[in-house]
C-alpha cells in the first residue's frame, strides 16, 4: 500500500502504540496530545516492546485538532479515545475529515460504533478496532508494551472491500491484524474478556488479573460471566439476522488460558479506577446488560457487575477530592470491604435461606453469592494491605470500623 497520512486522536497508550507501529511501517503519522504534549515535543515518543523498541525523536504532535489539520489532509483518523469521550468525537475528529478520510476507532464497548457513526458525515467509512494488547503509559513520552498486540478490525457495515483497505494499512508493520467479517460478533467476543476481568478487578479493590484467575472462586465466577456474555452475544447476532455465532467453549478456554499467563496485569478500567478517572461503565457493562434483557437472556452476574462498578464509578465522578485520587479509591475500597465483611458474617443465615428456596435460578444466584463474597473480601483485603493501610483483619477482630476522616496509618500492624 502506498504511504498513507494518518492522524491519531487520543494518543494514550493504545493510540500511541498503533500509531507508532504505522510510522515504523513508513506512513506519515501525526499525533494529537494534551497531557504529554510538552514532553513529547521535548524528548520525542518512545516505545519499549517485546516486539521491538521504537523511538520517534521528532514526531508531528499538536495539542488541538485545528493545529493538526493545518499539516494537511489525512487519509485515516485513528481514534484511541475512551468510550467516555465519545461525545467529543465530532469536535476532535471533524476538522480532519474530508470526503476520502476513513476512521478507525479502537475502543471497547458494545454500541460505540453506532454512537460514533451518528456524529460523522454519512459518507464516512468507519471501522471498529479491538486491541488485544497489554500496553500502558510510562513517564511522559514513553509507552510500555507488556503483552500480546494483535488488532481485530471490522467495518461498520461489514463491507469486505472496505475491510481490506484497513488490512492493507497495516501491511508491513509488526501488528498482527485479524479481520472481522462481523463487527458485532467481534464486539461481543471482546466483552467476553472485558466484562469479567475489568469488573472483578475493580470491585476487588483495583487488583491485577492474577488475583482473579488464581483464586478458585473468582476463576469460576469469571467463567460463569463469560458464558452469560456468550449467550447474550449469540442472541444479539440472531436478532440482527447474522448467521455467525460465538463458540462459547472455545472462547472461554482461550481467555482463561491467556489470562493465566498475563501475571499481575491491571485492565484499563482498573487503572482508571485507581487513578480516579471516569470509568467506561455504560459501554462495557450497562449496555450489554440492557441488550441481554431486551432479548430475554438472563444475566445475573453481568447485572451484578454493572451495578457494583457503576456505584464505584459514580463515587469517583461525584465525590473525587481535590487531593490524591488514590486516597478516595482507598476510601471506596474500605467501604466496599466493610460491606463484604458484613455480608460474610451473614453467610450462615443466607445458606439456611438457600435451603428453603424452590426456584432453581434463585438457588443458583444465592449459591454464587455465597461463593463469591468471601473471595472478593479476601482479595480486597490483600489489595489494601500496603504501607498506607491498616491491618483490616485485626480491626474487624477487635470489632472496630474506620471512618473516612480517621488517620488509619496508626493502626498499621507492620
């Protein structure tokens, strides 16, 4: 493919990584940055990766879309924003669009493609991208690629000729491109990982995937959530008249196996939670639950995650203090652990109630609760036992509960 002009909007970890790989392949790539703008202008953009390190010493970088558009028209716009920034897409992307510009949106979520398409001119060819990659920001101007790196791409409209153009864009790069004939199927398959692991890692107190995958109860819970996602996804594909279906057994085995080898990886939602940023609650959690309910698919575990992550997300958005975001996250974790502790104490009573239930679905939900609550409590406690926190177990044994304004360092047991 001839050299393409590419603008990267939302040049965080994901956008920077794929944009740099396109530049490495010989394309003219320009970056829109805000937080790291000054650093990148000064020291360049640098990537540490097991697929090969890369440095762009003098990249084209601007801090407004208008300034980026002044460098000339582009053939592609690569959108690496969070789903929470979709309302800003037209403002950020609009100045860069021409009749020939194509847009590749690498975001997580179920309805993100429809939401973005609604803001773009009807003639714009839109693609959905799903990055199966572990990549984070380091110091300003530095990106650290930890795991994997493939990019699944589908066309919004499932046009095979347009899909080939996106495949050709990455020809000659180290990025493995996986074409997706059905973008809807690809979205649900990615949610099969995002919903269980992003959700459980957040409500367990901001832990890594290792804490979930190596705990038998949470491992089982993640598997059950995946099966709910698959059921909802296949019902949605049928409702849209698509013939393809998700192979649930294959997908669950693949995701559980890959996650077991990822180590202490923190999903993007977990990092947002820890750093006090808005969570992608609607795109990743609520919208799939709402769609499942519309289709008559039972999804109690997905509903539970959507509610819990939603509560934590609302707390971050509404009550984030002006100081260090981690202090609020710790306060949220304290409240969550107090609740988990109280429910755990009620487990004998809940077990007796379960024995009297006649509904199979109600019994299953109660059984899941009795299994998951202790595991979440155990993981949550471990996530808080660092140099800034108290010994929660000794607190509870003494019957004492902290208040948010208490200096809990005095209770640290070393």
